[in-house]
C-alpha cells in the first residue's frame, strides 16, 4: 500500500462520522490497470470531509484514504448486492456510475485481487470503525455512526430524474432508533430551498447496515447528499463551491447537534422518547 487505509481523529462525542468514499489514494500497481476513464476517479465523494469539518465539537472521524475503485468500503465483503434488481457498482467496481468501463482490457480485478484488497483495505477500515464505535459506546452507553456520502444529482444508469438534495438511509428504520431518524428528517424537511427523502433510492450501504445494531446501543444512519448542493459543477475538476457549502453546512450542523442531544444520559440504550436530555 502507498498510504494507510484510514485516518482517525478521536473525540468524546457520542457521534462518529464515517467517510468511506472521500479517499483518492490508488496504489501505483492498481492505477496502472485503470484506463483513462478510470483514472479520472469520477465516483469520489468530493470534498465531503471538508464539508463536515468543524461542524461538531469532539466528534470522532474515521476516513478511508483509498479510492472506491481500489475496493468499495461501503459494499458487502461477500459481494452481495445491496440493491437487488437495480443497477449499482460492486465490491470492486467494473464500471463507473455511468456504466462505462474503468479498467484496461484484460486488467479487471480477479478473485485474488479481491481477497488481497479485502485484507489490506476494506477489513482494516471497518476494524478501525468498529473499534471507535466500541470506544464511544464505552463512554456514553450508546454510539451513533453518521455515514457521510455524496453523489451526482443526475445519473441515469443508477436512477431516473434528479436525486433529492438530502437522502437519508436507515434500511427502512432497522439501523437506528426512530428518534435519530426523525430528528434528521425534521431538519431536512425544514431546510428552505432543499428537498429530501427518507429511504428512497439510497437506504444505507453496507456500513450502515453492518454496524447499525440499535438493540446493542449502536445506531447508524447514512446521509447521501446530491453534489449539486456543494460543488461548482458535477464534472471535472469537481471544485468545491464555498458559498453553496456554507449554506448547506448550517443544516448539516443542525442535524448533528440534534442527534447528539438525543444520545447522552439515556439508560439501557433507550432512545425511544426522542427527547433531548
């Protein structure tokens, strides 16, 4: 590996921010196998870690440094589709989000590549995330994983029309207490000039579904943001738009503050009241 698989910033808040798709590191031996289209690294969650930076004091951050074309940290390690019957990309993508090839002819990853990248990238990232979840839960009795994502607002290969600005995923309420889901939705619905959806096209990836175990005090929620909310353009060079981002950050901070208020002081992992302490 040319870089560590992940970065950690430890805090004492009950909230953990996960960033599985902001990394752009691709080891040279893997980069050499990508075609010109693949080397654009278009399917990155561009600037998302910057977007959330400083929004919540003492928050823990776990960020994958490797690109999803190396291996997708938000896919089932067994290769099982998260959205059966719908177009998607796999554990190691064969195409980009437009269905276009990303690997040179004859250079697509094989089973040995998958095993090696699971060992070197996917597993270490999730082990680090699990360790931070346990550390935070030991402090508060609960831990809330807020998984941070973004995607282009128009991708016909994956979905019809325009994606909503805020896309909340909880696997139909399975991955977190309803109070967390509702607190997030309340902010989204009140955000003037934006639209949102709960468990629409994106219901939460493997990270949310794997780590979210509300009955054990571990709650997980995914936020998929349309990139039109914070980028100058959803095309290279995918530049950050500070004015758009600053407007959006107000609502993201409100979400994080509200769900943080729900967690502390609850006994027996009970978040059912949804009331701040």
